[in-house]
């Protein structure tokens, strides 16, 4: 009996469900399955070989087994060369032919050597009579699509989790990272509360790397290689797969074409990728602030795609010579008041390994540029009596006998607006491309409260002298406050 077999027998809280021993096995090859003629019998194991596929090909019927108090399955087995089946599936039937199925990833089984893999039996389906399990089968759970190559020694059911070697639930995944950036490798395992981790790089232990997560920062080309982790508990050590880290000499940055943005106007942005020797595919993805829009540019090469609201994407199957720069424009909402940020990723795939590099700076701050009040026609950050009178004129707009305060955008007006005498009282002009600064609620009309706010700015004083001075400030209802700019 092997060590792993001894662990199963010693800790299972019920008899071994299936030993696969010859003689003494509970089940046999199921007729009409692809396993017929493709199961190699040894004294204590079976090996699925030949042309066997991942259908359920071994099992038994005519049982009367009470499994109602059992919660865990432990399978002693191994993956063999050529296995393509993603899962090993165990199926139970009760006396009414109701079915309960549980599955475990074949990646949890070691290659070429027997190992014990334990997983939860799960809740029995409603109506399933777990006190009278009449049949069972094991295989890949499909109709036989791909090759299943495994050797099986024992199956045990237990009421409690049986102590065993650490079981890797999620293996470390391959990673790709750019020089100077960082990435993480991680593993998830079961097998007790006191698991010990020891990461290795190209077979050599990494100092201080003793947790389930290996964080790598400021990576260099020399960090390219294989990373694996030994996981140890009281019963022994399980070695993870070797995850490949590919470090590429590629960097990405983003810049603004101006010092910031003005609400409702286009803003130019540039993204640059520099690289040396990179031969894989590239996807540049930019995330815009909420409510912002990409300005289409048919002359761009490549032409980007808006793949989701606020998400713009450029794709290259082969990256052009370094540096690669894309310039684009975005529109901000006319009601925008605050600084915003732009984030971006360069998604890379080379030799089947994928990774992502953030555009630097991450994120890119987009300040809101100081702007003058719409009433401030000469832009000196002071509101004069003549300028206030113009606001009063817009406030006094009427349709018939009703004062509406309605205005429209009009380049011929000295302030870029003119009265809109066609709109009725209380109506909203949803087609406005920009709003008057005094129109705090953005409804296309100036009401008395909004007029009084402009008068408040007009009345700003320094001592006894009225100056009408104001300054840009995003924290107020209209984006301004009294005071010198």
C-alpha cells in the first residue's frame, strides 16, 4: 500500500468506496462506453489508456448504500501523459435514478505519480435519497469528446475532511510584465491551517517568499523564468506547476496636449509605447471619466473602437517600430466642474502569455482650467455694471406676458448667448451644447435666485470699493466664488 493510500485508509470515516483492486473492485468498465478495451488492470489500480475518451466509463449498479452522513470525496490517482480532460467527474444515482454529480479539476492530480485529491461532496439535490445510493460512475462527465488518461487507485467517502498532503486548488498562472513594472503570482491550496509556502525561481529558493502570494516589483529582464512554490503541511509537500514570467522591454506613458480641460470643449491626449524586441500583439485601452466621449477620427491609424461607454481601444497584431504614439481627442460634459483622471492599460500577448502594463502616470490627472464667468464679457475676472445689465436682459426674456429667462447659444451675442423668446415658461432646452455660468441648475433659463447670485458677485468689495472681482472655484453651485483670481 502506498503512503497516499495509507492516508486515505487511515482517516476516511467510512469503508473505501472503490479500491480498483483485482480481484475486489466494486465496479467495472461500463458497457457502451469508450473505455471498453481501453482499461489496463493492475493489482491495485486501473489505467485509462488507448482510445478512451472523457465519458463516464467505470462504475457499479445494484447497490444499496447509505451515504447521507458523508461530506467529502478523496480520490487517489494521477494524470498520465496525453490527458486532455479538464475534469474528473463522479456521478451518483439513488433508487429512483435521481442523479448527483461532483467534479474536480484534473490539474489537481500530480503527473506520473499517485496523489490524494480531496473535495467536497456537496449538498445532495432536493429529493435525492442519499440513504439508498444504488449506482455510481466516474469519468469526464461528457459524451466522450477528448482523451482521458489517468490512473486511479482508490475512492473514499468520509464524514469529515481527511488529513492529506496540501491540495492545490488554483495553480500559479503565467505572467507577462514590462521592465520596471510589477506583477503577482499566487497559489490557492487546502490541507490545514498551517500551510508553509516556499517560492522558487528557476529551481532556486527566493529569500523571504513564504506566503501564498509572490509580489514582484520593478522587474528586470533577468527576472524572466520559471516560478514554482512548495506547499508543506504535517503530511508532506506538494509542488505547484512552474509558472512562466516573461519580462519585456516595453513602457507606456500618457500626456495631455494642454494644461487641463475646459468644460464642454475638446481635450487632446497622447499615449506613447516604447519597446525593444517585442513581437506579440498589443491592445491599448483607455478609460475615460464618466460622461466623457471620444471624438471620432477616421484618419487615425489604427482606427480605435469604443468597446463600451467610456472605453476606447486600439489594436495591433504586430507593434510598429518604437516609439508608437496615438493622439486622440475627448469631449468633456458642459456641466463638468471638477478635476478628472484618465487611466489606461497596454494589454500584451506574446508566445501565449498575457499581461498588462499601466500607462504612466497612473492615473493621469486632468485639471479643470480656470475659466471666466459667462457674464464677464471681457474676461478680466470682474463683473461690471454693463455686464450685469446683460445678465438682467437674459433674465428678463419673455414669451408673451410670461417671463421665462430662457436663452440660447448664439455666437453673435457679445457673451455667446441671446434671449430665446420662443420657449415657454418652465420648458427645458435639452439641446443646449453649453450653459450660461449663471444657470446653476442647467435648465437653459435664468431664474431670480440665479440672477441674485450674479448680483452677489457683482457686489464684491475691497473695503468700501466695489470691484466685482471673482475667481474660479469648483466647490460652489456655479463654479465661482468672490475674490481675486
